[in-house]
C-alpha cells in the first residue's frame, strides 16, 4: 500500500488494446462504453449481456447508435478471451466470482466492478453479501485463489499494486468518496479511531437501471431519505481500507441517503481530532501533501465546499476540509460522480495504471455544467 | 418547560379572530396566507409589506388572486393594531425587534418568525447574528423587555408556556427538526452530551424568494453541497434548547446541506448511547411515550425511515429511530416540511395553542403525494 | 349538453354518504383516498384492490397510516355494494366494463376513472383501445346498456346530465385540459374546424405507479420528449366532445409530451380564427362569459400565462388566451393538475354534483406553492 | 446558401490558433471555455469580462480552477486583437455591434453569439430588439458594413459561406432547432407555407445566469409554462431563414415554453402537407438525404422520437419525423442541447469550418447519460 511516486514514468499507448465489457447494458456498462469508445488507447471489441444478447447496442441506446456499432454477444468465456486482452465485468454481485478465474487463466487482465473481489477476507464478504446462504462449496477454490491475487482498485491508496495486478476489484461508489475523505487523517494518525462517522448522500443512478417503484421519478423527485441505516454493505469495505490505513481494526458509522438527483455522491465525514491545537490550515496542508501525486483529487481552498455538480461527468474527487474548534472535530466534505470516479471512470483509471499509461488518459476532467 | 397534558381541553373557535401578516410576500408569508385564509378560526384583515405596499396580493401571486382579495398595506403599527388581534411577523432578522414591542403595547398577540425573539440570552443572539455591529444602544429597553417575556414556539417542548404567551419567537426550520429528533434522548439522559452531531439537509425554499445566483435552477438542480459548516446560525438555537432539556450547557455539531428539491428538511442525528444494552425497540418505546400527546409528531415503526415527501405540505414531523450495536450509537432520522412545521405551520400551531383551540385546527395533515 | 345555471341550488350534506374505492393503491387511488378522507360529505367505508388485498392501507403508504385506518379488501361486488352507496372505480382500462353493471344493479352510483365509459360509440373505444382483439362476445349486453346510460364527467360541459347520472365516465387528463381550452371557441363558432392543434405536456405521474424503466428518475430527469405522436388514445375522446360542441364531426391534432415534473398538464392550443378582426380582449370576454358559472375554471388577465404550478394540488383549471394578429391564430394555454382536475378531483367534483352539493365541496383551491 | 459537398476536404490543424473570448462568465461563456480548453486546434489566450475583470477564472468557477489558469481581462480591443486571431463574443445583445468592426479591422475573425449580426435587414433587428429606442445615429456605418459582410452561422444551411466568412452571426438556440426541423420541408416545397407552427420547449439555462426570481429553483421546479406567446424575438430569425429556404416571405407561429430542466430544447413542428399521399417513410428518406453530409444531424428511425437527454452535452441535433394521415400534417420533433448546438458548440462548429478543419473537431458527440 503506497501512494509514492516511485513508479516508472507512464508512456502513451502504442497501439490499441482490445477490450471487452461484460454487462454493457446497465448504467455502469453504458459509462464504460462511453469512456472506452473515446479512449485513445483501446478498441472495444466485445460487448456481452445475458438478457440483451443479439440486439444491436444502438437499439438499447438510440442516442449512441451513431457512435457504437456493435451487437451484444452472449457471455461466452472463450469468445471473450479470444477477442479481448482486457475485460471489464459490470455485473450483479456474485457472477464475477465464477467468470474472472477462467478469463485470467486465458491471459486476460480483468477489472471487476462488483463486490466479488474487494475483500481480502471472504468471510467478511460472506457475512454482508450472502446472509442466509449456506452453500457448502462456496467459495470455489478458483474464486478463492483469484481473490487472493486481486488488488483493491483505489489508485490513490494502492497505485503500485494496481500497476502489477492481473485482477482488480474496483471499489464501490460510497467507499471511494469516503476513503479519499478519511485517508490523510488515518495515515497521519490525527483522529480518534472510534469517532468516524460517514454521512453519505447519493444520486439515484446508484440504484441502477432496474425498474423499481422506489426509483420512479414521481417517488424520488422532491424527496430525501436515509436507507440501510447501520447495515449498508459498503460499511465493511470502508472498514477494511480504514483498518489498513491505521494498521489496526476500525469500526465506522456509515449512513447512506438518497438525493433527488441523477449523479453524484457527497460524503460528510466527522472525526474527533486527537490534537485540539490543529486548525483548518494545518489540515489543508496535510491533505494537499497527501494528494500531491494524485491527478484526480482536488483539495479545495479554505472555506470552499465542494458541490457534486463540480465533478459531474468527470473522474475528479473534490475535497473540502473544515475544523470546528468549538467541538474539536474535523469535518471533511468529499464529492465524486458516482458513475465515474465511483465506478466506470475509476475502472478506466485502473486500466491506465495497469497499462503503464498516464493516469488521466481518456478521462473527462471538466465538469458538465450547468 | 413541559409537554404534560395538564392543560385545559381545547375549545373550538366561537368567532373569527382578526389576524394580520407583516411580510406577506416571501415564501414564509405566502404559506401563512394560504393557511390563514382557510383556517376556520381566523379572518385575515391586514397584509403588510414594505416593497410591495399598494399592490393587490393577487398581482404578486396570480395563482391566489381568486382566493385572496386584499391590497398590501404599508407597515404601520397603528393600522395593524387597529385591524388585528393577532399579528404574524415574517420579516428579515432584526426588524421584529422594533416592531413587536409597540404591537404588544397595543394589546396584540405577536408571533415572530424571525430569530429576534428566540434567544433567552441576547448576547448569544448578538454574537451569531450581529457580528461586527457595534451599536451602543442595542438592544433597546423595549426589545430587551419584550424578549424577556417571549416564549420559544416549539409546542412539543413549551406547550404550556405558549398557551400563556403574548409574544412567541417561532423556531428556525433546522432547530425544529433537530430538537424533535433529540428531545427524548436528552430528557431521559440516554446519550453522551458531547456526542451530538446533527447532519441536516434542506430543500431550497429555505433560502427564500430572493434572486440569488446560488438559488437558480441551473445552479441547484443536480447538485448537493454543504454550507455554513461549523458556523451556521441555527447552532446556538439548537444548543439553547438542548441545554434546557439536559439541564447543563451543551455544545453540538450542526452541518446544513442544500438538497435539489423545493421543500423539506431531513436531520440525521448521531449520538453515543450511555447504556450499550439499549436496543432499537427500547428507543422506540421511549420516543412513542414522549410524543404520545403530540398530534404533529409521528414515530415510525421499526425499520421504516421517513422521507421528506411524506410530510410535504403538512405540519407533521416524522421520526425514525435506529440503534447500531456495532458502534453503540443511536441514529435518529427526522423530517419536516421546512415551510410548514419548520415555519408557517408551526406558527399557526402556536396560534391554536394561544387561543385555546385544538392544536390541529386548520393545518394540513395529509402529505402532498406524489 | 349545457353549462347553464338552471339547476337547483346546491345543498350541504346532511349525513355522510358511504363511499368505496376500487383500485386504491395507484396514484389515482391515493388521490381519491386523500380527498375523500377529508371530504365533509362522505365516509370512506371500503378500499378494494386485487394485488394488495389483505394489507393495511398504511402499510402501502406509511405517510397516510395516521389518517387512513382501513384494510384493503378483495374486489367483491356484493361486499362493495353492501358497504357503499357510491363507488369510485380506479382501475386499468377494461375492468370497469364488467364491474359497473352489477354495482348499478345493486343501486350504487358509480364513477369510473378509466376509459370504459367515456365513449358514446363503443366502436370508437374498440378501434383505439382494443386493437387486434377479436372477442365475438364483446361488448356484453350489460356493458353496452350501462354505457348508453353513462354521462361524460366533464362538469363544465355536462353539468346537468351529471346531476342526473347513476354512472359517470370521468374524462382523461389530457381531454380535460384540452376541452376546457377549446370549448368557448367551438361553442361560439370562432375557429376553422380543421385547424385545431393540441400540443400537450404532462408530468410523469400520468404514467402511474408502475415500475417501468421509462419512468425512472434517472431516465426522466433533465429530459423532455414527445410520445404517441398522431396515435394517442386521448385523441378520439377529445374529438367526441369537440364534435358535440361544434355539432359536426371534427378531427384534431393531438401530441402529448413528457415533462420532467411529477404533476401538471399544460395544453397549448392553436386554432385559426374565422374572423381576422378579433383581438385578445374579445376572446377574453368570451372565455370569461363561458366560464362565469364554473367555479373551477379561472380565465387569467391579458398577458398572464398559466404555470402548471399555479394549480398544483387543486381542482382548478387556469386558462390564458392570446391572439396573434400576424398569423390570425388564437393560442390558448390551459393548465390543470393531472391527478386532481385531470382525475381524482374531477371525480369528486362530479360526486358533488350528483349529490346536489356545492361543486367546490371538499376540494382544494389554493395551489401547493412553492 | 448550400449544403453541397463541393467544399475542399478538411485538414487537421497544424498549429494552435490563438482565440479570445469576450464575455466568459455567463453560461454561454463557460461552455466556450470548456470546449476551447480541450479543442486540439486552439489555444485560449484571452478571457475578457466587464464586471469580472481582474479575477482569476477559477475564482468564478472553482470547479474549473485546475484546468483554466487565466485571469479575466478588461474588454480592450487592442489587447484582444494582439493576443487572438479569432474572437468569440458572448455578450448581451447590442454590444457586439460596436465591438466586432474594430476587431475585424485588425484582422481578427469574429464569431458573435448575440443577435447583433443575425439579420440581413437591420430594420427587422430594430423592430424586434430595439422597440422604443430612437437613436438617430443607429446603426453606425461600421456596424451596417460589418453586418452586410456577416454570415448566418447555421452550418447545415450556410456551410460554404461560413467557410469564407470573417464575421459569423451565430444563430439563436430556438432558431437552430426550428430550422433544422423545417429545412427539408421548405427546400423540397412539401408543405403549405402558412401552416408552420413551432411549439418549442427549453430548459432553464437558456435564461442565462442572471439572478432573477423567475429562474429560481423553487419557482421553476415542478412547473411548466409558455412565455413570449406571439412575440418572442426568435420569431423573425426563424422567418428570415425559412423565407430564404422557400424563396418567398414566410410568417410562422412560434411559441416558447420553459421546462423544469437545465439543458435542452425540443421543437415540435406542425405543417400541412401539400401532397396528401406522402407517408412517413417518404419523409424520412427526404430528411436522410438532406442531412447526409451533416455530421451533427441524426435522423432517427421510424417511430423513434428524440429525447433532449439524448443530445445533452453534445453538438448533435436529433430529429424524428411522423406523418398523421388523418389530418394530413407532418409532425417533426427536433432536439438540441441549447448551450451546445444551440450556442457554444455551434460556434465552435463554425470555427472548424472557417479554419478548414473537420467539422466535428473538438466537439462532444456522446450524450451525457444518465
């Protein structure tokens, strides 16, 4: 785990790398398609989907018909491996466990966007993601072995390991915004470890493109609510990385809320300072130093608080830091686009690192505004 | 301070009470106009406004022209007192300080929606609302005296005092949602007093009807952000009532955020439990008991979290309670309509109490949905 | 067909009429529940639903649990008739055809919110609503007979017939806004009959509470589009009433669009004037005279154009009229709340008329704003 | 006027062209900044603004501080001309009239985004834009002369003239969407010339970044309304180009509406067909042929209607065509992003043509979705 700059200088792509996307029809998949179809280093060769196999991609998304001229294929490991050097898996939790091992065996690099390869300890995965399931053959030896070789795809914390990885388990959207907010505090040992509260707010696209009553416009518009209080699955993922940063097990409070907007995550982090003498400028200095090498993290000047719109459509994370001397707490505000830095963009950032390309290659940096 | 039920039974209004509204053209004012024009106990006799005096109210709001047939008058104390038994002041902070005393002297009951009469200690008001102002004559003797006789208009905590009051300082929107969330915890001594964190989210109407770039649709839509971190003016108001509930001075963390929606406030309260053995059901029992006499507070069943839309257009506060046994914290979720229970509705609720009417008279209870 | 005022003066309800609602769980149903639970003339005795039978209504809609204490019953004609004097049917098209006749036979008054009883000529219904269906037994004799006795429930055009009706076929949302816009023009013979173009825009709640990808927040927000161009089912309904107004068959252009908002319909009507000498003031005079007896239609002053928000939550229709002397066209702008005057509110207005009550009884008249 | 393909093949830029933007702080300006800062053929050398001169651009827009490192300069013609080969003017109407002539005289190419250089006949400009103004010296000889040499910047109709122009008057947003909808019909003589009705709908960003009550989130959200009925200033602009297409003067009906969304324009065009035998497929064939050379216009397949979201953030115009055989009308649906193809994107498209570059250079083609 390191964010040092000892890695070799990135080089620009010589010829296009062939990439495939499995699960191209959801919101995550369509972001990958958008990004990869304009990425100067790759050629999209294979789009796969279970339900939509056989359809033209432009029939699913008429607005992309002029740009993406591919037919969706079935999820066939041999065909995928034959056509792709790199494979993105954008599937519901549980499916990549079986799909990644044979692709790795055939020499593909794999970037998985589900939760399957995010946990060092599969027992943690099991207790949060497979409650009530009692399959004696789980996990399969192949899955277990692949997972041991996987790297958690948060470049700002695991850049060097990603550069060497064959399999990357890309982080969840909430953990990305939460960990980038908290990392400097834990690395520097500045806060009480039992005081971490992540109050998180997300746009609706995080719920995906499934037809659910709770995601209808008439239900969501004009409303704000919490969900999954004290039991959201992203909690253990945040705790795992926090514990590695602090070199000791950490339990955190994490509360997600739904915001009536399409994109964006905002995390408000509360932590109690160990040293009551620290002021806002001190913290900004520490944050700026921590992220100096990170092209996709922007620490804002004192008194400027990030808006989710400021990162909309980009791979940026923007961070504001404030100290409340009355309560001796630091409050960190962190925003990302949940579908970009929180999902597809971060996966492409990992691809760039795995390929030795500049980390910013092919990724939007100017927010969609207004 | 009491929420007991020792008060005499409310009686229905015999004949209409004449009421005036000063500051009828903003969002708060227009809510008062809507509520009072349909309230069975009152007759609106006087609408006053500085900038809009002389205009018909229906010219300001064509959608109300068929229902409100009044011309906006200048802010003239004699005329107001001559035409009104009760006066609502819905003005920017600082103006009610001068306006309320002469109205009281002429026998009017006054409900002020600004911050002027919310603080027992005017030094607190001064340090948060009049920073940098050095008027040696402030506060005037009349203002000081009126403030000493004023009551904080949160009926669930100060019902009996409101019933006797001539002057009510109606609470801010954030404090209303925050205090209803925290009151049972403090009254019962259940939580660590330095652990209170109120992460609050508000719709945009809270910023009023002023033409500001930051409130434009193209700026707000699709965006979420914090503001006033560690320095919002509603902090001392929350602390004052918390301290009275706990019988000891309390400092709280309060962070407001702007949500891309018109109405609604959602407060997520975090507090550390003193007794780690308490579970969610215990807390629900306590909350239900605390609010048994309160017609406008609804404690939701276990696992149901309130949505701001569930109270939209009503005077309801809905509350969900959850305990996280991993972190030993209680998380309370509280929602109100910022313009109703957070402003105009609560003022009318106070009026009902002052008049001896049923607390629910003339106030909407069914949410505007979808 | 008449909007004269020859009807006897309305009388206030003596005792509560027992009403049932079949199909109480959709957006139309929940509006009926909201309106009828606060209506001074009725008592809700029966809520019926196929899928949700056996559940408490407050489990479907937690925000209404404090106000509606009923269990949803199966759709049983005998039980409905035993408990209800008046029955509202809020079901998908095709179901009321079978349900209304036995309810009428048992003496119930029936208000149907579907398309089943809107058409004088069932062949028109068949060709637009039952394309491809070839049931030789359709329509049943009972359905045909009930339909012959039904009245089209647009009070501003058919007030007297509604007052005598046992069965009312309530209009669609688009036809309501369209017909109120065009009626004075056709009644007075002011426009070319082949020139009528209704460009209509609707909020998303018109699509109902079904879980469809096209109604997801992430799909609808920030987007505007037409649908059903040249083939929407509300076209023949508009044509039927237009033809009756003009005493000759009329074909109209009707184009619906989806607006990223929850509620509201806006119709922009274009028609070519027969007399090029007419000016805007002439038209306003005609519109005001036409709607003088209609408490729920508001003709706006010259130069004021209605916003859908101005009628939100109310039973109002607001109308603006403009003449373009350059093109010799009249442009009429008409707005309603699609769930109120466009659906549940209008059904309650019809109920009031059927019962001899004031037409405004129990219906909101002040818009939800902001 | 021609859309033939006789022009020389475009060549890619050799070295960066220096461009300046006058009026960089509004919504139009910020789009230009975003596009030009990533455009491979240009270097932004000068940002000018009257009110914001002296500020860093990143202070106005913190979300762009990492990408745009320029200080806003005063509007000084000498400095602009010294630093820029091409100048974009993004100012309120009336200012470019004075600014363009001296810039042209100093050898700059100028693209004006206001209405000042859109009209061949300045009397038309005067009667719609300068009502009540009686300046005897207007227009100045310089302005008149510059206007005579200007070209209307709608590439799909005036591509060859733009390629030769020193001064381009870029079209308004509504005229762009309207003219692309109607052009094939008029060029081919397919419709009755007095039958054109453009029912147009726009997102709120079209009103700019000025702080106006009518543009507040709380006013706009959830509401839809018409404005400027029969008198909007874009009417004569549409009529000018229509008349040139038809080689005869044409009067049109144009009605704009405000949609509660940030971006996007949707035009619904109604026209009566001269030949009642034409069917939808015929029209699609004609539209496809007309736009075969136009990279930024996409004619959609039969039965697919464009959504504004499908072009969001791109320079695309998407068009759907339908024929209603019952009414003998053609209905054309046309969508653009009002800030891109409707403003900044189209200006860059014109720049590409003026420079002999590919028309698509540096312009986004994949919609921001979801």
